[in-house]
């Protein structure tokens, strides 16, 4: 299997930013997630995503929705998301634009990146335990300058271990890959471990 870059999914989610005249700000990726939807009258129905981005999604549901109707989505692995129906895009399909702060949008982008990366690397959905990853090359940017090239040894929602031939950053150093921040927690044989953390804003 060829090497994969963990940040590629996030780049595809957010790298293309269409002009304000275009209908969508973010590029959607095919991702099927089941869930429940509540319409503006409080009626609930099953739903699922056909594709999704940090800004919107294409939803399949048996509900009869109107344009601009407010809806609440409870999506597996994402949680509660509110939005409005932008248009009907097919039989029982609706384009829903999410209503959320920029901070929540960034967190959603991270979650979608994790889901896509996990599936591509064949990692288990149960992320309470670190799972060995297939060989995946990654570029890690070290605060203050420098890039570490390594391979993912294991990966979870709280951190990951990196194998590298380069000298590792010092413990406590802030590092970043894609849109995810973390700190070097400890050294391991031929590498180091990162704990994911939200970096304080200056």
C-alpha cells in the first residue's frame, strides 16, 4: 500500500474556497453517516448524509422539507448540527447549510478529517485505545520552524505516535499537522508521541 498523508483529507475539505457568488464555501466529500432529523414542526425522521463538508451536507430523508426550513440533525460520530434547507437536490434529498460558529466549524473539519483518515488507514471506530496504523507518511510542522517527516505508528482521537529518522522536537513543543495542534508528550524508540491539544490563542 502506498504511503498516505494524514493531512490530505483536511486539505481537500478546506483548500478550495469558491468566490462569494458560488453557493457553497466548502467542498463536500462523499461520507455516509446515519442519524435522525427534526424539522421545524418538531417531527423526527431518519436521515443520512450522502456527502458532507464543514459548511453543509446533502441529506437523504423521507421527510417533506421546504426551502429555508430550519432543521436539527443528530448525526452519528458528529452529534447535533443545526441548519437550513438550501434546496431540494433530488428525490428525498436536500442540501442543508449548517448554522454554526467558526470555532465549531473548525472542530467539525477536524472530526471529518479524523473519520476520513481513520477509514483510509483502516483504523477501528473505537478510538478509546490507540490502534496500530498502516504505514502513513506525515509532515509535522514544529512551532518555531522546522518540519518533521515520519510515519504514523499508532493513532487515536487523543494523540498519535510518530516514527522518524530525524531528531524529535523537545518535550512540550507545539506541533501541527493539517488543522490539528498537539504537543510532544514523550519520546519513544525512533520517534516521539503527540497529545492532541487546542493551542491557546495569543
